[in-house]
C-alpha cells in the first residue's frame, strides 16, 4: 500500500467538485458547475473529454443555501446560449463567446425558466414572477396572491408557451405571511391570474400534461395524506388520481417537490413515476393518468429514488442502494416495455444528478446515454457518462484540489443501548492505538452517509476534514442514526414520537462501540454534528453527561420545539415534519416536546461546547446559536462561539472553512489531546 501523503487544511479549502449536470439540448456536450469558493465556474465537456470553461461569476446570494444556487444556469432550448444566475441574470452566447447581464439583480433573482420557443424566460424576482423578452430586451414582473416560493418556485411553462405555473405562499388575514404551505397559481403572459389553489395544507410539483391540464400533488394540513390531482385549468374541474396516506408524516422532499420522490410525468404525458413505500422499502410505481391505476415496478430490500425518464419514454433511470450494501448506491435502468431492470453503474459509493442524453432526430443519432455524478472510497465526486448499448462508463470531469490518498471506510453495525441495530461508517488509521475518537452526525435527519466521498459540496468538505483527522490519529465514526434514509422505512421512522430522544440510544451505543476499539480503547471522545446533527450532538452532551469531553455544533439549534413556533416560513414544510415526529403538539405528546428543548438541560453540560454558525443562515437562524451561547454563559459553562458574516446554512468561502477547521483542530488538541 502506498504511504498516505499529508492532508492539510489549505488543501481542503481549495476543493471544488462538479455539480448541476445538464446536457445541451442538441446533445453536443454536457454542462456542469465546479462548486467551491466564492465563484461559480461553469464548464462544458463533450464525450471526448474536451472541456471549455465559461467566464467566472460570483456565487449569487439569491436563494442561496446548500452552498450555492440551484439551478445556477439553464440551457437555451436551441443550445446556443446559457442563462446564468449571479446577482442578476446573465446570458452567455456560445456562438460569439459574449456574456451580457440582462437584469439588475437589485432584488433576489433566481430560477430562470425558458419558454418553449426560447424568445423569453420567466424567473423569480423577489416576491414576484419576472418575465424577460429577448426580442425587446425588456422585463416585466407580476405579483401573485402571496410571495413566490424562493427555494422552489416551480416555474413551469405550458407546452405552447401561453401559461406559467408557479408556487407561492398565501398571506394570512392580517396580510402577513401565513404559517402554511404552498399554493400554485397559473398566470398568463400579461400577468393575469387564470387559476389558483387555496389549501390549508400545501401543493407542489406542478407539471403540464398538455396546454390545458396540470398535474400536481396536494397534501393535507398535517402532511399525512397526499392527493395526486389532474386539473383542467380552463374549467377548474379536477380529478383525484391517487390518494396516499402516511400516518407518521411524509418526508419534506415529498412535500415541496425539492427531492427525489415525484411523481414525474412521462414524455408522452400519459403516466407518471413516483416513489412510495412497499413492504417497508421505497420503490418505483407507475401511475396511469387515464385510469388512476398504480403499479409497482421495482422490488426488493433496497431504497429506490431519483427516477428520470428517457426522452423517448422507453426507459426509467433511477438510483438504488443495497449493492454491495445499503451504504452504497448504483445507477439502474428499467425497460418500461418489458419490465426488466439492470444496474448500469455500480461501483461502491454515492450517485446523483442523473441526466439522459437528448433524443436527436435523423441519421447518426447518438445511442441513449446517462450522465451522472459518482463518488466513492478514494474517489471524490466526478462527472461520468454511461451508455445503454454496453460501452464502458467514462469519467469526463473530476473534482479539483484533493490529491491525497483516502483512508477507506469500514461499514459497521452498532448495537444501540435499547437493542436497535444502527449503521455507521468508521474511518480509522491502521496501526493506531489508544487515540481519541469522534462521532460525527449528519443533518436532516432524513439523510445518509455513504461509503466514501459524498457528492454534495458541503459534505465533501466535512469528509475531507475527517480524512485529515484520521491521518492525525483520530478515529471518526459517521453515524446513520434513526431517522436516516437508506435503510428502509422502519429505520427512517425509528424516531417517531421520540425525535431527539430515540437517537440518543444510537449515540450511546456508538460511543460504547468506539471506546471498545483498540484504536481508541478508553480515550476521550468528541461528538460533532451539523444542522439537526448539531441539535443531536448538543442533546447527547446534556443528556448523556460524562460520555464526551468535547462537543462541536455547526449550524445547529438548541430549542427545536421553540423554533417550530417561530420558524422561518421558508421551511414551513420542514417544521411540520418535526412536529409530526414529536407528536404534533405539546398537548398530545408533552414528553416529546420537552425532549426537543435542550436549553432546559444545559445545566448538565460538562464538556466544553464549540459553536459555528453563519449569520445569514436561512434554515436555522443564527438566533438559535445565540440562545445556546447565552444560556451557557448564564450557567457558567465553557462555550466558544464563532459566527461568520455572509455565510448561510452551508459555508461557502475558503476563509470560513479555513477558520472552522483550524479552530476544531485546536479545540481537539486542547481538550482531547
């Protein structure tokens, strides 16, 4: 085995990885973003590996959260230009190599969406819908009955380009934003409101079946019932195709259409594929829009997600885990005509951003191919492409800035203190004996650690830092605690009526497991977590006192129950997920709501606590960190808080990452040795 070259913070902060994969509409090349740092680099690559880099633009603050704006660009329908998002909207002409700023960016502008003819595009402009006409170089904006949803406005054009569907939030009776979910409006090109929903729950994922019919999903107020609805817009007549029920609440990525569950309309517009549980595992199902019949099309003890149709509607590509383990995903393809499915690309690790090559008419047509992201043990995220005709998959773009060899992960199963089997990924250096251990908790909680590198930029940064820690002798256990996806419905719903409490049995078992390893063998432990994982870390520090000698909370919160009462409306559907897992209300489940307020238990805190938080965090407002710090000061606890201007829920600047990682190393050395 080759010796490991030193990892360094300076190396990690310069890391950049591909994201946002999209084929040119003519199939000539694939666009991607290299994510990392304060600038977004947009690149093009063809199947021969020839790359072209477009001029860099500053990362836009508009709708920024997970380290960037998605989408940060969209292709022109004729493949001769791209629209880009960066403090305004820009157009880059591939024929002339010219870049021009089209809008001022004085208000947050994001999510551009081309009309089918490519002559105009819609976009989110602050709380309104913007419409830009290329022929006249002019823009207008239209108001809706409430603000346009800033993270997923669902700007969808009808096939003939005459109508636009868009998601918004209605105000309350007092005129202020209401504590409720999304509605959908259909507007004409002169801003007239043709049709809207008005629901106490939320409506998501509008898709045009034809010029008059809109498919969408409607959820009840408690997010336990979903109706897939087909509406005739001119008449307002609707037909409920399918009703789904989930007594323990749908995950947020079902609800706002931000995730991988669907339904996704077929190219022919006669059916849709969606992900729903079957025998305890999420699988693909086909919904017939004429009859409303539902048919399961994937099976087994594995989780299927991210279905996407081939342009001709003959195939469905999707991501499935379980081979070789539930901590590893593969790209699968299903032939809809005969029902056969097969793994197209299955090296261990994570997969994402599936994108089919476009269907080109005429002779010389390219065989169907899929572009995707893949990362795994020893392999940072890369942009790959694989064809359906048996040619070998090739990597077209690699991550940049990381050159050191990885310490490979070991998949482990841990016995929680209540007997539950909990999965995790262990990173440790061979030959090391009796050095401190670290338990690291992901956010969500409905997320998952995979074998090796993740494909998400923020988690890549933490993964690289974990490798640095292991090289310095620490052992790192990344825990897929109860509530994590990837291991079936039973594990994902294992924190029902006990969120923030049931996971403590997983954490206690993990600490016992880690301390028993010869690499650690009784040495002090640290617990660290991001977002909801930060809340769990704080919960473990106060409710399992004496177990850890240091706690690190990144973009976390201390009073989950209280935050639900004042939560940002940007994430109202997320708050409802937590409400349902806690028992909906304090009256219905008093212990569950008490358990979600760690501030009440900070008097038990024994270990030093380190807090890192962005001042512009849109998911967990910085006031949550202030409350924890203030209470620690009042109780005389050791608390070290660090706040970062212009940073959101996931940090983005090299300067911030450098400071965070350098400080964690110093705190580990000071308190763990």
